[in-house]
C-alpha cells in the first residue's frame, strides 16, 4: 500500500477535531459554537450544531448558522426557523436581519409579510416599510414620513429614500431644509447637516468646504462676510449657523458678533441665533441668558432650547418666565413629570394654588424624583407601597420554566451579559405583576441583582420595593458606611445608580466595580489609605475605596449630598462651579446641572436614597429635606489638595 503523508495528516487532523468536539460538553460546546460564528468558520459551526441539542441556547446556534450566509439563505430555511422559534427573542432578531436583507433587495411582497409579524421594529425597518408602501402607491406615506424630516437628524441608510421622496414630491421646501439643518447643528450632527444642504435649491447650496469652515472656524468666516451679504439667503443662513457654533464656545463673543451683523439678517434668522446664544449661556449659568432669550422674541424653540430657558428662569427665580415657557412647549414635552412639576411650582408662586395642586396630584406617587417632590408639595411623605405577598413555589416554578428566562440565565452563566440582558428584557415584556415578582426573586437567588431590579421596576399594581431597591452586600456596605459616618441610604442610592450591584460592571470610560471607581480615583484614595496593593474589582476593596471617596467629597462640599453626588459623577470642581451667587434650593441646583448624564444621575441617586431610607428606617421620608439648600459659591476654591 502506498503511504500518502498528506492524506494521513489530514485524517489525523479530522480525527483530532472530532475528538476535541466530543470532549466538549454543554456550555463549552455552546461557547465553541459562538467562537466559530464570530470568526466565520461555518464548517466548524455545522459540526458543533448537533452537539448542543437540548442546551437552553440551542436556538442561537441555528441563528448563527443562518446569519453566516444570510444573503444566500434559503427563504424556506428562514421561515422554518422563525416558525420553530416564534415569539422568542432569537426569532425577532433573525426576522429583523432577514427584513433588512429583503428591504435592501426591494423584495416588498416578502418584506410586508414578515414585517407584520415583527414585534419591535427598529427605525430602519420602519423606513423600509414606508418604502414598500410608497412603491405600492400608498398616498398616506408622505404624511406619515413628514415628522421624520425633523426628528431623524442622523437617519439610518434605509430612511434616506423616504426623506428624499419628500423633496422630490415637494412636501419639503427650502424653509424646511434650513430648519432641518439648524436642528442638526443644535444636535452637533455636522456631517449630517452638511449632507442635508444637498437638498437645498442650487442657488442656496454652499459647497462642502464652505459649510465645513462655518462649522470649524465660525469667527473667521463671520469676519470675512461681505458687507452686502444681506441679499443672499445662503450667506444669511450660514451666518446664523456660525453664530450658533461660536456660542458653543463663547456666548458673549457670539452676542457681540450677532449685534454686528443683525441688521443684515431676516427676523427668523436673527431670532434663532439669539435663542442659540441664550441656550448656550443658560448652560453656563451666565446672568445674560434670559436677556438673550428675550431678544429671540416669540420664535419657536426646539425642545432643548426651551428646556434651558426654563432652567435659566429657575436659577433667576423668574417664575413668570418659567410658566410662560412651559406653557408654550410642545404638549409631549410639557406633560413630562419634570415640566409638570415646575409648571405647578410656577402656578403656586403666582397664587394659582388650585391649578398647582391639580398638576402636583397628576405626578404624585410616581416613584421618581419629581413624583417624590410632588408628594412633598401635597404633604404626602414618600413611603413604599404595601408589600405584595412573596411569590409562591408554584409561581416561581412557572416562571422558571419560561424559555426566555432560562436563556437569559444561561447567558449570564456564560458571562455573555449583553445577550442575557436582551433576553431578560424580552422575557419580561408581557409578564403579569405576579410573574414579574417571581422573576425578580429568581434573579436575586441567581445573583443577577440588576435583572432583579429590572423586573421589580415593571410592576404596575402589586409591588415589592425591597426588590426594587435591593440592598445586597450589606456585610460590606453597611459597616463601611458607618466607618465613614455616611448615610447608608445615600450610599446604597448611589451604588444602585452606579452599577445596579454588578460587581464586574465596567463603564465605557473605564470605571469599575460596585461603586464604579475610575482607576486614577482608586489609586488616589488607596494612597490616602496607605494601600500599596489592591484589586479594584474586589468587593471589599471597591466598597472601602468608594465609601472613603464619598466621605472625602462630602466633606469638601459643605457636607451636602446633592453636591457630593454631582461630584461623584462629574468631579468636585464642576460641582462647585455649578453653584450660584445666591443660595439655591437643591431641586433647582439638580435641574440646572449642565451635563444631562450628571443631571439625571443626581436626581436618581437622591430619589433612590429616599426609598432606601424608608425601607431601612421604616418611616416616611421627604425628598425636599434631603435636597436642602445649596449654599452660594464663595468665589474662592478651597485650599489644599484637589480631589480627583
């Protein structure tokens, strides 16, 4: 017999592959299949598929196999998978992916049949659906698509044909194009704004280089404007955009420039430019903000500029301006709890007590910052609602058998957190209160504290706030809080917001652990404590470093938890700068924090602390007493070492 080395070696390799595949089991096989999918190894994925039969995540292997060659997939295979997994999150994912393929190929008949079965269509798929309807001559498409012109400032690729159809069919003219460009500049979507300029009439379309100069070097561009630019709409609109860009860095300089060129601008161009200067000044807490807003007159304000006009009025205690600005907001914005509360406060300041109380009652009882404050205004201290009876063994067993719950737990077991979070959210969608409470309890027992909170947060009539406001790791947290003389309700309120008690949590900027410590901050605190070696994600160490930092920040900021909460998120220097020249009530300070992330963070930390205090102490709480009053800034930074 002739010996053929290459055949022998190939056979050995195949046998080795088979042996290694057989050696794998359960979770290991699933992870190997995912890796094969990740690297595009279809042959290995096909070999592994039979070995995961019966695993909770077996459907995902089928999904990965179809995904690897979706362009050439057999529609019958797609439909068979969707039928076998109907109602599961993995089916929703495949159906979404398949619809994108059908939409790209403009296979509208097949698209329409599957789109109707989609539970939560993303924006690009909604646009493909509009494309399909337009292709079939549906006259209502333009009417439904028109709001997208102003709301989709950075649209997915599938939406461009829909938006461009509005131009072709003359549903959108030059005024609306410039309006869209302004909104894109406000949102700092400059490349998208420059692209939108292609929709302008030829006489108004700037070249790309000119548009980029307006965005990048607005002062230089304004200084080069010809004296007779008033006759050119293109140059007037670009000048207003340049004022906006200048105001983002220096509102006062922008105001000087606008006063210089104002005679050459049309009324609406000038008004919009003043609103932009007012907006940027309000974010910097400049005293001129309301005056600059006033110069904008009755020009319509975008949601963001309107909200900052209210915030500027709050800091100035101009309750009349608060009232009139909120009353002019779009209804969808004005009816949000934030602006319902502040409108009620404005009514109360103006002596309209009954109207104020009606608005307070509308949001009182909501388990959030403004619901808590409305409770306070109506004299209803915040307490957790009556505790629901715990889930029975039968209820727990029933929820445990739900495939989505099992898949979520399997993903968490395999450290595939992002997939587990999506599966868990999908499984919760249609659960009753009893099922949600059972799911929350199951998650607690599995150590999935963030998922337990997510489930308990969704209950509508039966509640268990000890699940909504979990307090795990009490053996580490409570003693650490006492050692630092900290309110443990505040510590837990902050920790809940930081990590939802996920010990391995890591933010996109590198913060780690239960208390989301930045490496530099952890190192600074460790040096203070004399720790030469430490592991930032070790629970005991993370809590020690985090609570020590909380105490140091609190002491450096008048022992005020609102200031310290802002500092924990955005840094002590910023928390100090955001104070006013006069004392501010804590709610106004929180509402006027310039960073949206920090503003939301402080509100949630302080509201969390109210519920933790109520659970820990068994007594009703008031948020206003915790917010207190923020002392006026002194004008001098504290001496000594600055905290990170």
